[in-house]
C-alpha cells in the first residue's frame, strides 16, 4: 500500500492585521466626517443664496404692487409675493411705513404714494449689540423685508418708527423662547438676518412718480461676494432727461456698468475682496444741474475651499507607505 505524505503550504498572510484594519477605519472615519461637514456647509450656503433671492423677489413684487395701486399692503398674498417663506420655511418679515397703508392694508383713496414726501419709518444700522454706536439713520423708508436667516431667529429690532439692523459680525441677543424644545431665553448669536429695504424716494422713482430737482436717491450699495454674480443699481430722480453718469474711480475687477438715464446698473462677478469707494455723479440735459454721492462697495471673500475636493478617494497598497495632505484655501 502506498502512503502519501501531505505537507501543508507554509503559512502566509491571509488578510490585514488588526492594527492595519484600525488605521483604515480611522482614516475612513475622518474622511466621512470631513465630507459631512462640507456637505452641511454647502447646504447652508445654498439656503442663504436661495433666501436672498426670495427677499429680492419680495421687494420686486411690492414695487410692482405699489406701481399698480399707488399704496402698499403688509398682506403678502395680496402683494403677490412669489414665496412667503425663506429656504428654512420661516415666514418673511414685512414692515410697511404707516403713511403708505392703513393698518397694513392698501387704501389708495387715502392718498397716493406719489403725493407723499416723507414717512415716519427709518432704519438704523447698529455697530454693536446695544446700538450705542450706529451709522446715521436711513430716513423715509417705504418698507422692509427680511428673512430670519440660518438660526430661525428674527434678530432685527422692530420698533414703533424704527427698525434696527446690525452690522455683519455683531453678536446680538434678541431671542426669547425655546431652542430644540428646551427653554432658551438667552442665546447670543452673530446677526445673520437677510434684510432689504426701499426708501420712499426710491419707490417713487421706480413707480414713475413725477420728478423733482435732480438728485441721487440710492443711499447704499448691497454687499457683493467674490466669484458670485452681482447686480445693483444707483437711482436718480428729477432733472431733465436725458441724464448722463460719471462714476470714479474704476469699478472693482470683474464688474461692469450700464448707465440708462435714471438708473446706473452695476453688474458682473467681482474678483477681488475688499472695500471700494465709488463717487457717482449724474448730470441732466445740457449740463444744467448735477448731483453727486459717494458709495462704499464691499466685496466679501470666497469661503474656504478644500484641496483635494471632498470625495477624493485614495487607493493604498497593503504594507506600503502612505502620505496625503489636505489643505484649505
């Protein structure tokens, strides 16, 4: 009888060691954590952009309503707002000057917007939480529209004849109620409401009320964001058409202009962050009269970006040295 000897193969690695598995799990966990953080940041940014667009659309709807009715309403449905809520499903804030409505309702028989020269509503931009320091108030405001922003908390102060908003970066505490179901009467946060307002002069110009002496009625330019499309207008009223514009110095890189009689439009994609001073002068027919105003156009920098882009996958051979660097710019 033959006998066969069985010699098992020499032992060889059948898989990863526990240490290698642990290291891989740690790396995967870090990558997943970073990806989740980036997704959350991008989602928040998208909602902020959507809410800005919602507020802008609400402003245009109110101007159209005023043009048709020569008065205003705080009834958002009546004013034909495309959206009455922001991207976080929170209702928009709307405040109309009492002279342009009655108890928030439109009553054109009580007088046309074009017959008004002033309102009692003003906006104050506070530079600290107590508003002990502020810019000169913006007077004769027709209406104010605002989104509560990412924190679901309306932080503007809605007074009888005054609405207070806060400069970017100011930490305020105007919240009273609950947060995630827990009583939380003291929650200071950076001001993040998205606010826009239109003065009576701007509104009268936009709805083609009869003019007056030539003047620039726009009080400030909205903030711009690096590498994001920008569109804003400087408005003039009065004078004798046609009007001509002269703006110095040159606009920030990436921005262009379209002068069109009573409107000087600034548009484009700004490239360089910073604060730029712009001197605008408008002159009417035959250079008979002119008006000048200085504006500050602020371009906010681009948000942080990851390199390599989130979602990048590295393939590493078992037992080989691995080195990767993640940077932000």
